């Protein structure tokens, strides 16, 4: 699920958000400026109904929920995610399966390092590279890819927010 980013203050229910709206209004911020600030900080972004499927109210309820369902529920929902081989659900399912099948060789302590803008985690049988920036970073590619969060791999480049786990030699 993603943040709702409601376009109007009447869609928000959080008391803290409504108080912030009134405070910024008194400081003569424009409506547009206030909504843009609220979109970034409101707790209501995480309080929208669970998006189970693409039916009415995202499959959450046959009644009107307390807060509006995120408008992207037809594209972003649990049913669609479960049925996609490249989904977050299946990504984690594969990681958990790998861990269970290889626990005896991955139970060793990990060595964490930060090299420039890259976080690495190294174990006996694999090395993980994580890029937490919004820019491409050069890396030395290892062997076989065990896990990745992008559909494809670009040799020797870690793209923005990309994580790759390589099997070690």
C-alpha cells in the first residue's frame, strides 16, 4: 500500500493533522501549501483501510469505512500482489524459504559495512548490497544472484534503492 495523499482537508480524520491545518491556516499558509505539508506528515496515510482487492471499498468492508480508501486500490491491493510473481509478497516468501532451507549455513554472524553510500552485509555464503540513495552507484558484481528487488540486473551498477544478494564463491 502507498500513502493516500488526500487532496482536501475534509478527507483527513486525524486530530493532530486537523490541528496542524488550523495552526498553518492562522500563519497564513495557502490551502495548497498546507495540503502539501499534511500529505507528508499525516498519520492518516497509514490509517486507510486495507486494500484486499479491487472491489468496492477495496474489499475491506461492504459498509462505508471511517476514512476514504486510497484511490489506487484497483492497482495496489493484496490479491493483485499475491498473484504477481514479482510481488513484494512473493519476494519475502522466497527469502523466508531460502532462510529455512539454508539455515545451517546462514546462521553465522553477519559483517555489516558501509562503503560510501552502500550498505553491505556479508555472511559465509552470500553478500548483500543495498543502495539507500536515489542515485546509481558502481559496485563489483559477484556471482549468482540470489535475490533482487528490481526485475533485471545492471552489471556493476546498484540503482536507486536497489538491493541485490549475491552468492559467494
